[in-house]
C-alpha cells in the first residue's frame, strides 16, 4: 500500500458484523473482500448525493482549478495528451508533482458537514513510458513489444514506467491497450501488440503486473506500482475499414472470441480499471452498451474493478450530450471522462439521481467501485500528499540508466529483419553513412503520445535530454568497432562509404489522425535515397519507422537489407545493437505484412508477404524475390481530403513546413494553430492570425484540379482585410463574408472557377489584422459546372 494501513474502528466493527455461514469455510480472500465491502459501505452511507456524483466525474487539468477541486471534490482527474501542469505541456517533473500536491490537498480538506474525506486520484496516458514528461524513458510502442514475445521484458517495462509515474505523484495509468487490431489502416494499430489475441493476452497481462505488482506481492499497488487500466473494452481494433471510433459488426460471440479474448488474462492479473471503447458494436456505442459493460464484463468475465469512460465517449451515445448522459451510468460506466464540460454533467447527474432517473442503488454501486480501487491502492489509509509517497520527487529515477537499459533491450528485441543479402551485420571497422531525416530525429522514432498527443511537430532533439537517436547509436557503435560513421540526411558524401543505413518512415500521429485509406507508403524520401545509393554502388540497409506494416515493395526491392524498426523511442542504440550484430535479431512479426497495395485490410496469412511470426536471423541471407511494384493508390493523383480528422493528407504541407496543421508558429504577430475538439478529440484547428500573417496549404507535386470545400467557424471577426486565393489566382477579399459569419457556428466555403481563375494545388488565407478562425476540413471536390462560390 502507498501508506500504512490504518483502518477506522468503525470499518473494522462493520467488517466483524459480516458473519460467515457455518457451512461455508472462510478464506483470506473472502475475508479481505468482506472487509473491503464493509468499509466502502460505511463511507458511501455518509456521503451526500453531490459528493457521490463527484466521484464519477473526471475532468482534465486544464479545465479546473484547485479551488474547483476543493468545492466539488472530483473523484479523479486526468491530463489530456496535450495537457501539462499550469498550461505547460513541457513542464519539468517538479511541476507535475507540485500540481499533484495542490489537487490532492484540496481534495482532502475537512468537509463542513462532516462527510468523509475521499482523496482524489490522477490518471495519465503513459502508454509507452511516462512520456508526457520531459526526460522520461520512452519505451517502444506496443506493436514493437509484440514483436519481442517477451512477457518478462514487458513486466519490467511496466514496473519502470510505474516508478517514473510515481516520481511525479500520479496514481493511475491508462494502460495497457490490449486491442486486437484487425485492419492496419487504423490509426491506433501501433498501440496493439498483435493481430492475434493469443499474443496480445499474455503481454497485456504482463504489463498489468509490472504496473500494479503481481497478485500476492506485498508491494502490489504500493511502492513502485500504480493503478493499471486495460483498454478499450471492446472491439476498438475491429472497426470497419479501420476507422477510429467506428462500427464493429458481426456475430457477437465471434467478436468476443477476438476482441474480448485478452481481457480474462488482464482480469486474472488483477487489473483494477478497464476503459470503455469509443466504437459501436452492431450499432450500439460501447459507452451505452449494458449487455457488454455489465452482463459480459461483470458477469461472464468477473471483473470487479471500475469502468472508466474515454474522452467524452459518453457524449457519443444515442440521445446523449457531453453534459447529459444517464444512459452510460445505467449501462455500467463508473467514471465519466468529461474533460471540459464537467460542471454541466455533474449538475445533470445530481438532478437525475434526485428525480429517480438514476436509481440510488446504481449510483452507490458505481461510487463503491471507485472507492474500492482507491482502498486497494492505499489512498484511503491515511492522508499522505503525493510528494510524501515512495519515489516521489526522486527526479533521478526519470530516465534513469537502469530504465534506459530496459528500453534499449526492448528496442533490440523488437527489430524485425525482413530482408538481408549479407550486408548485415555491419562489418567491424566499416565506414558507415547514415542517411534520412529520421536518423537523428528522436520525436519521429518515438511516434505519437510523446510529450504531445500527436507527437512530432516542433519537437526537436532538445526536448529529449538523455535520449539517443538512431544516428547517435550507430555513431557510437561504429567508433567502438574501429570504424567511422557520418550523418548525411540527404545522402551526400565526399568519401564513398562502405555501407549506407537509410532511416525513414511515417511521421508521428495518434488515434484517428493516423487513420489511412490504404497501406501504400507515399513518402518517397527513403526510396529516393536507396535508389541513389544503388546507382552509386553503395550497399544499403533500410530502417523503416512505422506504427504498422506497410506496402514497401519498392524499398524492399532496392535495399540490400530491410528492418522493420517500428517506433523504438528514446534508445536508438538498440537499433545499432542489432545492425552491428552485438545483439542477435530475434524480433518476430505480430502483424501480417502486406504483399499488395490496395484499399483493403490484410490480417491473416492469406495474401501476406510475410505472415505473423516471420523474422530473420542475421545469418539468414536467403534471397528475397523481386516484388511487384504496382500500386494503384499511389498513382491516384492529388489528394481529395487535404485536411480531415485533424490531419493533413500525405503530401499536403502547411505553410510549406512540416505537413501538420498544428503548432504553427510565426514571428511576433504571426500565426499559430492549436488542436480543437469539434466532433471528436482535436479533429479541428483553432488558427490565430496576426497582422500580415498567412496560412498556406500546398500539395507537393499537385496540379490544377477540382474546387475546394472548406468547413470553418469564425471565432472573432476580422479586424482588417482578409484575402483568399487558390493557385495563381488573384487574392479575393472575403472580409465582409467572414465578418457576418462570426458566432454562427460552422459554415462551408465553396471555391470554384466562379471566383478563382486558377484552381492550382495551393490554398492561401492572408489576414491584414488579428483574426481567429477554426478550420474543420479542407477537401478538393468536383462541382457541377457553373457552381457559384459561396461563403
């Protein structure tokens, strides 16, 4: 326990009143549960309706204050993917601990009416290490860990993560994800260990044990451990066409056999929380699905912990809004994750209990589940603020050498060698050229859920003190072997190298922003470098960073060796360990590797280029046949969806910079863009213009095409002229149209030949004065001849 057990006399007395029938033999487990039930029942009996409801409300740190905590006594709270203490998502660990103390102390001030004091708890998404925090160890994402098949390694990763979480005073981790991804177009594929539930189940259970401690361990949920959450129950990896938060259809027993299959192992491992999924099952959203949340999860699977919702997931239930959804509580949800609209939801739930819409018995049941988890975690034993708990404030534990060594081991064990004609292992004393913009980019190697929700963007290596890029790992390994290494992102050199290692791959993304329509890899930087080196007679090793298997036939044909490196994180030396032969190549695919480039899913052996379980050793230099390079989706021309679901399409750039419509920055009085919830989490951008600032979207290699449809919402009317143009058209003054749109919600802007002389591959908005607009979508679309422009 986090603190010594100091049960109240009343609780002990109540526990003693639960007599065991003579014919039933008492057991330690039964006695412990009886004591838990009695103590929880005592607390619940002395709580007001408002205080009970508050235990079910989970806001995010950027939407409430310590004073709000003191007033409402939220049962828990979270930091969102882009949320940090005091509005600083890059805050040092000491600031996280400081906020944890403030919120905790506000939650335990004596109650005026003598109600019991129930400490709050803080939940975080530490999905591959405590990666919201600067200096934390960044472990490989789950797709890589699945390639290790090493439950003991994952158990150690869980423990190391829990320790780093404890340093910052946080109680609860929203991990592990035990989704069984069935369509790799899904943007969360990298959060899944495998497409095979038999691989997912033991690895998910191992992470639970690492985070919480194993059953029977005297330190379970004590020092070195935090509350774990299995997510997302269930079907998140089985949506149609891999659409995040989408629909899962089919025979319910067949679906359970795949998507619910990992949960018994997690429950047997003692997981204390399970998160409901966003998706629907046969037309019913999981956040309102009583049969699955109650009958199956509680009844069939025997789960006795708490069920927490996902980010406003209750608001997606039919008939619900973010502030009004008794359906979720009645279906079996115990905690509403309501990031910003917490006050409205709290007030509504209180009213619905008072008018009988929600039975008091159901409210008490949910509150009891929350309190029971807090009790098991030691939070109800004595008042100990986060900074006074084990490991708190020991900042040297964050990114410690011991933890980084575990991460390096995980990186090495997760590398999957798909091709090798003998160039690997790299020879001792070799002159190595390391090429590709990703080679010295820790953010790209780490992927989403790293310091920010989507990852990448403005995050250069200065944000990752103590971390090692793949380039740095190779440089050190080359020197240790008596050779040399040079970094050249564009592949140029003066002395011909013995071998070139080309590092390239997907840009970071998270959740629906990573959804794809096909698995063809469209970024040709790596391909061009590989072709260049082949033409120059330089042997090559392709190191591919990705959150999923992708169609890589062109790259595989030209490379002499090809390594699926996944998203290795902060310890790039683990990649070098395998490439140099210091560590054997043992990684095995957890997902089928696609042989063809099309719009359909590929999971299972039929049609796979490499099946689940494939992975070469360094001594396997057998020939790889020449692969078919035809890929219709890559020849489809200009992207239709330029900006949808919070992500720019491949090849579409914002302000000719990073290809992301977020974290835009200009000089003083320039432009900025930040994430905004429109229909789902951060699926839009709030763009603020300064005088003379502009937003330009361009498609690399695009040409004249159809018109443009833009969904937008004017937040503050223009203070000076605003112009729009496409291609080489003259700018069009749209100040008046935008001025009248202020405060009228989302509207559509249609741009055709009616007002634009050139419908080229660029769209530019320029403002001569301060102006704020929300951008929902930007789509290129064929309109009927003569369609007028509209705003």
